[in-house]
């Protein structure tokens, strides 16, 4: 959730770690800017645009991702909690790679409730398999 430039991502690309770049999405987001990053990032993360970088606990309009046409896989983020199984099941995009879940899965700050996470994954997969 930083202000990394394409050149920053290019430099990081030479490390042994995959490069994730987060973008804050709202109705005015221009997906064309992603082209400058596509050669230097392994994954994108699309999150809700808020006043400050980082989690807002709110969802953005996932239909906006219909405008995303690049080959870089992405993580869907932004207020995704235990009650969002149906929304996730109904969302389809060929580049969706993973889901960033929110604090609704936590026992305490930063500590996930593994049973809630397992249940969520199981419920999502039950529709796919």
C-alpha cells in the first residue's frame, strides 16, 4: 500500500522474493497505469481506496475489475469477511489468484482464527469443485 514507482518494482524484482504491488481502487481508477508495472510485478493486489493507505474495512465495486485485462494475477482485497462467501463465489475473473481476508477472521489483532479461515475456504471451494 505504498507509492512504489514502476522503477522501484523493477529494482525489487531482482530479489528472490515475489513482487506484490497494491493499488487502491475506486470509480476513478485508471487501469492503464498498471501497464507500467506489469513487467516488474508478480502479483497485483486490488484494495478499496480510502483516505489513507491500507485497509479500510470496506469493499469496492468489484465490477470495476472488468476493465482489468492484463496477464498479471491479482489478489482481491477490501473488507472481505466471513460473511462474503456468496459474493466471492459469484465473482469471476480469469486473473483472480487469491483473496486477502480482513480482521473479521481474527481472534486478536494480527492473529487469525484458523477454523474460521478453513471454513471460509471450504465454503468457497464447495462451489468450485
